[in-house]
C-alpha cells in the first residue's frame, strides 16, 4: 500500500502538466495507474489468502506486485513533474527492482517445522544422531570431521545449447533494435541477453563437491561457487533415480517446491533441506558413486533437533 501513499503525495505536490505533451502524459499515467491499482489488489488478495497460499509463493507474488506498483508510481510521478521522457523507463525499472528486493527480504520465509520434514524422509536416509565423535558445526568444530572429499563433474549439453541459442537471439535482437529504439533500449537488450547467456553457460558444467563444509556446486567454466548447502541445513540424503519429469525437466530447475540439476536423468543424490525445498543432483558416474556421496553427506548433516536451538 505504501506506493499508493507516495502516489497521493506526489499528485498533491506536482504541478499540473500543460502543453502539447498533456495527452501523451495522460495516456501514460492512465496505463501506469491501472497497473499500480491491479498490483495492489493482487497483493491484497495474496495477503488475505495467506492461510492457503504457500509462504514461498506468497513471498514471490508480493515481490512482483511491489515491483509493478513501485514502477507504476515512479512513472506517474515523473510524468507529473517533468512530462514523458526517455529517462523515465530506466528509472522506473531501477525503482521497481529495488522495491521488489525490499519486499522479498522484509516478507521473510515461513520456518518449516523440522519434525514434520523428518517424517517425510525415509528413516535410512535421515542424518545419523551424532555422538561425541561427530561435532556440532554450530559450535565451530567442523575441523574434527574426517577430511574426506567427494566430488563429481556434471555437464549439461542442453544448457550449453540454450546458452548458444540465447547468444544468437541476443545478437539478432540487438541488431534489429539499433536505429529503431532509443540507445538505452539497445543497451538494455544487450545487458539482459549477455546476463542470461552467461548465467546459463556457467551452469552448463558444474563440479559437485562434498566436504566438511557440506555440499557445494562450483561452475566448471569459471571457478565460481553457484550453490552451497551447509551441514546444518541437511536433514537427510537419499540416493535415487532422478526422473526429469518429476523435477520439472532437464538442466537447472529452480522452483518454489524444489531445486534440481539434471543432465539427462539417472542416478543421483536428493538432499532434504531444512528449508523444505529438496535439492536433486544427477550423478552420471553411476548408482554406487551416488550412494557413496549420499552416505558421506549424511555423516556431515546435523540432526533435526539441533535446528530448534
């Protein structure tokens, strides 16, 4: 609701728009106002249905609504003060992105009861109840864990193809936009396309590593850590056949319910995390290799009881 308050104050303080740009400005204001009101209505519905809407979905939906509302308000206020201009859209997008991030952080994520999650994990796949020989990583004793390291390389030809396809589309879109759209539009297309292609290419080849710090996925293209699962997040680990259709398809799948990295389907590791979103990773080396990684990762995981401390 806060963007509407900003809009009201801006409307009271802004001078009236006059001159030849009046109709153009009014048309833009109407569109922006419609989008803002619609976003606020959807946000109100999501908040009112909080009991039935999953917390992760609610968080994402409210962030999107906040972005639309903030961008719409920025467009309206800028049009009232300065009239329509080429700089309005980049500023509105920047404000929308910042507002979406703020809503995403402030809305938070509902804490899932570890005991309920543990009931959903097969008993043999749960992390062992540690004795004195298995340290509590929250106490800073990770160095006592045997320095066993397990790692495997996983490559996705589909993601490489997608990155190359994105690069081709980027080149075509940039060439077509030059001279037709403003310079900032061509630059925006170029930046967005480069970001997409680079991100997909980084994920096309990864090294899955299990050590005293938990499980990590490091890009094989550039040595950048893409994902980290700390020992205290692990409730259980399963070795299973990874079916792409059950996890949303091939490549990287990042959804509200789970995360998966699948090359073509086959043996893999499923990490049951305290967030309630399992992580599935295909291990092309075979079933026995996947079982070994799962067993080691279970030894590093902390018991669910420790998550309540």
